[in-house]
C-alpha cells in the first residue's frame, strides 16, 4: 500500500516543463516530500509510474472553465493505475512575451489547448484579431519564446513560468472567469486507505438496453450516495457505445458502497474501481 507519509523523497511524474501549472499543483500538494519529474506527454506520465521510474503520477483531469481533459480519462482506462489522491489549483493566466515586446506588435498567441480555452473570451476580444496556435504545454510555450525571442508572439502561462525563463508579463489575470480551478489526480500502482472522508472513482460500461443508465444511477440514489461527477466517453471500435466515469462520495470499504457496486454489476458489462482516495473540495 502506498505510503505518502514516508520521509524518503519520492519522484512524481507530471506532464510539462518546469513552470507548468501541473508542477505548481504538485509542489503545493506534496511540499518537500516529492521531486517533480517533467514528461513530454500524458502517456509518459502513466508509463513512468508503471515501469517504476517514478513512484507516483500527477495529472490534470478537469478545469472549471474548459471542462474535462478527455485524453486522461481515456488513459485511466488504458492503464491499470490507482487514483490515490486529488487536489485543486487556482489557475491565473498571464500573457507573456519576450523582453521589449508590446501588445500592439503581437500577432500570435501560443499555449496548451486548455489554457487557450480558458482565455477564449480574452482572445476573441483582441482588437484586429489574433492567430492562436496550440503547443504541448503552457510552460513549454514560454520556453519556446525564450529560445526564439520572437517579438510578435506571446504565450499564455503562469507568472512563475515567465520568471523562470526571463520573459516579460504583458497582462495578468486574462482567464475568462476568476473561478478558474483545475482538479488534479495522484496515480500509483498501489492503493491507499482513503480514510472516512473519501471519494471513489469508477469506470463502467453498460448493457445497450432501454433505461440502462437510469438503472445504473439509481443504485446510488437508492442508498443516498452523492454522485459528484459523471463523464461519458465513446468506446473505440464500437460506434454508439459509451463508457462512463463516475465519481461519488464514499469509500469502497463502506457497506452501502459495496452493496451499490454489487447492484451495479447487474447492469454492467464492465465495472472497474479506479480508486478510493481522500476527498478534496473542488
């Protein structure tokens, strides 16, 4: 069983460059107990945990403005890792450019797709229009600017990324709403004891029958189990078929949760517990 209270430094994989929001959330969650190990892709984060090169993984799963990070939902199914924790980070975006650049000279803005979505209103209001280009990471966009020193391109990223790469901040707080939070999950090859205030995440595929989703959700309603998230994703290779990711309050050690999941199996073609972990308010 994973022990987060160990005094030994643990390696935690995240997607992105130093200065990424994932790194900031990771450091905030683990403090000095962890060393943040940046990876190019989300797939690499999962693989680093599976091959043992990192003890834990740290991934974003949803944002309060831009919604779910669908790729990570798919990767949760493709890999056999356990969710052992969650946390949230208040995201404050900055418009960042090379020293000497000015707003009137900027013709292109680059960033991660999620960051661009979270600043869509700001970008749409840009006088004269602006070209938008997606890159793999917010901090990576700033790193790219630092290498090119292009005076006509700006990046959307954190203040820390600007400071880390010696770039200038043209504007701060450009996200479409101040209530901009990203939820992150901690991944491990082993489970944890979630404690009393727990949340559980499951993956379920249902029989293609009338009322199957209603019946599946009723197993929680009948037992007063609070559902906190329901996400559907297409089943690859099976057009018209879907898999559902469900978050709910409670632990798989709770008797009413055990009974609910046993009941749910009657309607499911696949039921997998992704993890029970300490609950964090979103």
